[in-house]
């Protein structure tokens, strides 16, 4: 099968039941993609995808350092994520944890382990973000969080998970 | 089949097993061509999975479109720095 790369679309695949893989090629060398990915002033410019205002963007880029992103949606809802850096290889690879802050009460927070890899070829950089969850339910919730009305779906699903765990 | 074996780096029995499962759920369609078996993806059967992931993919596509703009700015700045009086 021929792989088709488009510079316009992110490719999302689900390599295993617990994973999400996001891939995109950029017309820039990897040290710049790495900067745009790790410097708060730059992350602020793209992470919300124009879906809200970035209220918080904290990055303490060292092993054991914390990060936190909070976006406020136009209807005033705050959506927050935070985590910790586990491995940092400048311009090459970042391994960090990610926790969604919107879990309903009584449901344990789950951290995914995200590995971002920067690969350069002919001045273009492929960014791969591999999201590793601890189980399929959390992975599925994560995928569904991208939906516009996904939060309610996610919460419904979460309830099912909580019930099944109980 | 041989193409898949070489591309995936899996042994033929494993590939056969995966293909059998994919055939059973209708994700691939098989056609006999002499001694060869040709497999093709069955698009409509895969559509529900695609639809499910589509919205999440859209979020990242939009993020990365913005990231393109950031990178364009960084590239121009870097080129500008190269010719500056540092």
C-alpha cells in the first residue's frame, strides 16, 4: 500500500487498543518544530486551534518538570490538561504524561504517556505523537474528546467505565 | 500476500491469521487470481471507524494549520537573523 502524505491533514491512527498516533509533516527543520512545541509563547499561538482562549500555558521543560495548558471556550468553560516531563532529548524526542482535568468526581484521573518524535528529512519534519493509555476505555474517551459535543459523550462513557469498575 | 509478508516483517502464518480476521469482519475482500490471493480494503466497512476518529483528527489538523503559521514566522526570523549584524 502506498503511503500518501498530505501537508494539510493530521493523520490519526489507532495502532493498538490503548494507543493513538497523530502524524503530520511540516515544511520546517526540526529545531523549529521543537521550539514551536515547547516554548509557551509559541504553543499559545497554535494549541487552541482557534477554539478558545489560552488562559494558562506553563512549560517547565526538564525531566520531572511540570506542564499545564488551560483553554477557555467561548461559552466560558475551562478545559485543562497537565502532566510531567519524563524524557527530553532536545530537537528529537519528548516523553511526557498527560492528565485531563475534567474528570467527574469519583473517577480516578488517568495519565496517558505521550511520546513526541521529531524526524527531519530534506528540511521537512515529521512530527509523531504517540499517546499511550492504560486501557481501551480511556483511549476511546480521549478520541471522543475531539468531538464538538464530545464532552457529554465522554462523560456518559466515563460513567459506564466507572460503573464497570465498581 | 507476499507483499504484506515483506512489508510487515511478519511470518506468513501470522499474516494469514490477521487477514482471515479482517476478512471475517468484512474489512478486506479477497479475490483468487490463479495461485495468488489478492486482498483489497473494503472502504464502506471501515467508514464507521473513520467517522469516529474524524473529529479528533480535525482538531489536530486545525492545530497544525496554526502551527504552520508559527513555523513560517520562525523561519523568516531565522533567515533575518542570519543576515543581521550580530
